[in-house]
C-alpha cells in the first residue's frame, strides 16, 4: 500500500505541471497546486493516498532540500560595501542613484513586519483566540522565499532593483522566523539543549566553508560524469549541517538552510545549481508539498466552528503583518508596484509548514489550530500572486536604453549609429568638424564641439555612457581619449585605428585595460577572405532583413534547454556556441548553458528581441 500511495503521489507530481501548461494556469505557483492536489487525493476528498513512514521520510527530506535550495538563492553581493575609491563616472552616477538601496529598503520593510507581527500576536493572545504569543509572532512574520523567487523569475525581475528588494525582504522573512523557531524550540522544547550550543552550527559552517573554499577552483579538472563531485559535496554539507543542528537541539531545517548558504559562498557554477534544482524540484520537494495537502483533512477541520473562525482571522493577520512594507517600497518604487511587492511578500507557506511541523512535535499547538494556520497560508499563496501579477509594471529605471556615444561623425560611424537607433540604443554623436556637422546632423543626433580634449568631453557628459565608440580618424587622439575614458569609468570602449603603426605601439596596453580595438584595413581583408572562402557571406551582408548577433545567455528561462526546444528555434539560426572560451559547433540536441555566448543570425526585428530576452539576467 505504501508503494501504491507513492506511485500516485509521483504521478500527480508529473501531471500537475503538464496540466498547468496545457491550460495556461500561470497565476498560481506550482507548489500551491501541488498542495491543492494533495488535498484532493487525500482523506479530504477521494482518500486515494495515506501517508506512511516511507512517504513521511521522503517528505522530511523534501523540506530539508527545499530550505537548502532557499539558502542557495541568497545573493550576498547585495550586502557588499562599495569600494571607497570610485571612478569619476561612478561618483557622478552615485549622485543620481536612488537614495534607498535594496538592502536599506528590505531592512526597513522587514522591521515593520516584525513590529506588526508582535502586535498581532499580542492581539490574538489578549482575545483568547490563540494563546501562544511567540509562536504566533513567528508564523505571522514568515514569507515563502521559494514562491517569491518563482514569481520574480517569471517576471524576469531578479536582476532589477525591485526584484532584489522583494527578494531580500523574503530572505529576512525566512531567516528571522527560522532563528526565532530555533530559539523557541530551545526554550520550550522538552529535548532542548543550552542556547550557546547553537553557536556550534555557525562554527561548523565556518569550518566547512574554509575547508572547501578552493573546491570549485579545481574540481572541473578532475570531475567525471560518474563522480559528480559537486553534487556529492552538496549532500555532504546537507547531512553534516542537519546532523549538527539536531545534535545541539536545533531544527533540521536550520541546518539545511545554513548548508545552502555555505555552498552559495563556495561559488558553485550555474550547472551545479541547475542539477541540484533538478534533484530537489524533480523529486523530493513535490512529495513534500503533495504530502502536506494529503495531511490536511478538511472533513475534520471544517467541522470545527473555532477553526472556521480562525482561518479568515489568520489570513488577515498574514496580510496585515506585511502591510507596513507598502509605505517603505513607495520610497523608491511607484505606488502600484509598492502594492504588488507588498502583496507578494504576504505569500507564506514554506516556513509555515516547517514551523507547524515543529510546533506539533512539541505539542504546543492543536491539529485544528495547525490546520487553520495552514489553510490561511494557502489562501495567501492563491491571492497574493494574483494581486502581484495584476498590479506590477516595469519601473522607469528598468526601461532605460543602452547609451552609445560616438566621437567622430563620418562615413564609418554615421551608418552604424543610424542602424542602432532603430534598436534598444540611445545614440549620440560628437564632432569637431563644422562641415561634418552640417552634413550629418539632420540624419542622427550630432553635437558640434570646438575641441576633443578629455576635459572638454567630461564637461559635455560625453563619457557618461554605457558604450563609447572612438571613431575619429586621428589614431593618437583616439588612444589618449580611450585611456581618459577608461580612467573616468566607462564600462565599454571601442577604438578605431586607421594607422597600424599607432595600433602596434599601443595595442597591448589598451587590451590590458579592457579596451576593444579595430583596424579598418584589417577588417576589410578579413571580410574579403570570408567572401572568398564562404560566398554566402555576401548574402548576409546584403540582406536588409537579417543580421548576425552575439549574446551571452543570462536568462535562466533558456538555460539547460536543447536548441531544438527553444520557443524561438524557428526564428534564428545558431552558428556557434562559445563555452569556457571554446567554440562548439551546435546542433539541435546541443544544450544551452548559463553563460554561453551564442552567435546567431535572424530577422533584424525579431532577432533583436530574442537577443534582449536571452541577455536579461534572471
């Protein structure tokens, strides 16, 4: 019977995403649908499945893996302080940078959540509806990091300021209640140890971090498909930290979460993370969510009048506890997005499940109360994502085009500028020749300047750009301006050198600075050779509808996917894949990995949109 129940659970885990894709159910997270299906196939409705020791053990592993992966999602670069020595461009941009950073906003927002959670817990205690003050405060302060991450990924927001802010609030909403739960269990639990022993968890984590710090620097050289050393390390960290946590009287989920943080700090590759996601979300985590629904016996819960009263009250408490974040988010983001972000942070499920599991084992909560907390949390997972998707729209700061400034308006630069203006680029040109200004200013935005000294260019904000193209005919001037622009802080500089002698003299120096150089005669030679060796090149050059592109894949939606399965596979032709500085001749079965550089051709309109989608960090 155990095996039959497990087969039904695994069949449900397989069918749920397929059915959601078939009927385009995008408003609800997969985890919520898994809990709902668990309710349907459990004692509440059809009673097809009953939990057994085997299923309970797999479910426990599922919650451990889920918390481990949550720890792995934390982006610690957000907490790094900016170095004190800033380039002039960074200093200038700092003036225009919004006053409230994601870290600052998240701290303010979660502080309001803590205060409101304590007040709500006190209100429930005074009213007699729920007497355990600390347990209620912990539950009201929880946020489901996994569901929030899924929602942000679907909107491609994790790389943007709004997404980073909501992510950090959610990290606090998982980490702080987890620490609170550990202290709660240590104080009120019958098997609790001394609180100081909890420091051993951090000590062991620090020891593991130091011991395995160089691991990912060399494992690629010795790793084999039959060893999978990175995955072995991950499970070693999980088991070690869970064992330590349980040994000192803490909860296993705290050990799992810390293990995820340790692995994150070891800087694993994206391939490692994707394989861990595949193991977790492909097997263990769906069992946990479906089993959670199976364990919810609505027939029993809904017969209790007090439970029926507590469900809407707990739901309101979950929502009200997060409402203070609205005014915090309004400090930087527009009103509709502040509302959307506040609604999304009201989503709570993962930590509620973990907290209730611990509370029930400690016998500090009844089954009716646990069910009310869980059903109210389920309602937040249904309603909050709907509100988020309804109200969120892109912020102005996320719609800024890539700025490209050309120094020199001539036959080499003007046609390029005209082409770029049709795409996602904000183009400006500068010339010190009045005749060139008269010739081209009606075709592209051209500014006439008397001099092209570094100071003049700084005064006219020419160096305030994402990409600087030095296309002046004077090679020595281009060289001097390239160094000045690099010192100013321009991220990308492209320099034209018509004089090969000047290029020979400065090429190594400029390349060490990260400056890109090109020589028109050599480019013409390369082109002619390509025409001789590959006559079809001329078709591409003369084609006004198609062009060639290069893009680095940063969007996780398109990683770990075979080329033939890409949704736009019929619209582009991928000719080369550059991975770890090696060229790969792709075919339909080639799998796209995070960080790959793709060289492809396609229609100029659709290909540009595809390029932007692939390059959007998510």
